[in-house]
C-alpha cells in the first residue's frame, strides 16, 4: 500500500491513483475547486430550477432523502430556489430512532414525502446473496436508493431529480465523469456501489424478477421519454460535509449524542444501524476504514493536518462494529462465524499478511497499531 502524501488515502481505494509527487487524484480534484467559477455554477442551477418549474405539471423535482444531513441540505436548497419538491425515501430495514426523528424534521420543513419500504424477506435474501457473492452488504441499499426516486420521477412525470454529492467528482474518474453533473446508467455502473451489477444479475433461485421490481429503475431511454433530468447539487455548489451538517442543524437535524457510529463524524451515517457493516468491509478489501475517508476530507478542507489525522487513527484504534454486525447476522439469518469466514474470503492478499496468528498490514500508516 502507498498512501497519499497529502491526505491518508491509500492507492488500494477504488478509483484512487497517486501521481509522481505521491498526491492522490482526490486531493488534486479538490485543488481544482479553486479554479471553478462557483458563481456561474450557482447561476446554472438557478437556470435548471427555472426550467423545471416551467415544465412541471405538479411537483417540480424529486429529492431522494434519508433524513441525513445531506438530504436536508438538498431539500433546503431546492426550496430556496422556489422548487416544489417531492421527497422520496428508501426505508432501510434497520432504521434508527434518530434517523426516524431526523426524517420527520426534514418533512416538516415543508415537503410532500413518500417513504418506500421493500418487503423485509426480499431485502433479507438480497443482502445475504450480495454478501455471499461479492462481500458487500450494501448492494441492495444502493440499488434501491438510486432506482426508487428515478422510478417515482418517471411515474409522476416530475422533470427534475436532485441528488447531493457526486462521488465521481471527489474520487476521480475520467474528466467527463469527474465534472459531469448528470446521473445516468453509465454513472451508476461506475459509481453506484453495486459492483457493476444491475437487478438482472440477481435473478435466480433466491430472488425472482418480481421480487426485484423495486430495484429496477428506469432506463436512460425511459427517463428521456418522460423528460426527467437527474443532476447533482455537488456539481453546482462546493460540497463540504461540515457545511451541509450546519445547514441541516438549523432545520432540526440532530447528530448522534454518543459520537460517531462509524468514522469521524457524529453527524454522518446516523439513520441506519447496518451502514457501519458496509463501511467495515473496506478494512478487509482495501485496508482502510470509514475514518480514513472522513479524515482525508478534513485534511483537504484545511481543518486538520496529516499528522493530526494519523494521530486520530491511532487513538481511535479498532472500530469493528460488533453490535451492528450482530444485527446484520440476526436480520439475514447468518451465524457470526459464517460472517467472519465470508469477510476473510474477501481479504485482499495484496494488503494483508498472516503472521503469528494475526492478520496484519505491513508498513501500515500507524507503525505501532495494535492488531486484533
């Protein structure tokens, strides 16, 4: 593993490369923000909002929401631009009480809202299959949260879907992917966190086509025929988790009083008990945790030095979400031992070495790390 000399992201993270100076493309992409005409971008979004209002026959836009900080910011931004949003939520099977409260506060800002719940037995089978086959618990989640709002927009003939952050913009890709503002099938395949699969790839003994109807989503052709445009606010406005959290807090959003569920931010990943399991598996596959992603953002925004970030990693120590792993195992009907076997089967041999009965990472970012 080689780590970025500016942040703490390693080259094992998907879509990350280091240049000749040892700086990752995510840091370079952040540098490019200084050359972006954000005033013109804001004007461009105002034009997008105006076009949606002119074309709309009812709702002006669909806003995918979870009740988290980013979705609250999305709703507030749309309202500030005179849009009438329809908020649409994919309901996680293990929604937290805080997530429920924050979602209620978001809706009370002044929007109509659809809370879409998929049958628990379908989610159970899909999550178990995704974990067994690809070592990912969150493929169903990402497939649903992208498909459902787009399907609602097409069905209701809503001309605009407003997403939040564009991960391609932060983590790189081709120049077109990094700076593009539209969500389409090509973006979903590359950045939709579904391992390049679509719902069709999961039809089999465990799941039928009818089981997976909520995960299908409209095609690009269907969206075009319905006149639906899907854009990212992160293209038009500089995305910063601290800023979106501050905006959300002014509108009733609350962070976890007990501290972060996973990573560094108490205001992130607050709505779903099982999201920490998804992030935990990065440890096996890439040798990083959610903490690395969060701290690298803090470094790029100038709120922390690289040495300070490394010290936070050291002091945080092992962040294995044992309680949430137990919740996942109970939900899908899997033993804790089987969960561990599958996780180890996806452990990256280019990252991990078995030594004296323990898995270790040679030349780890923290030299005195206490391996479990």
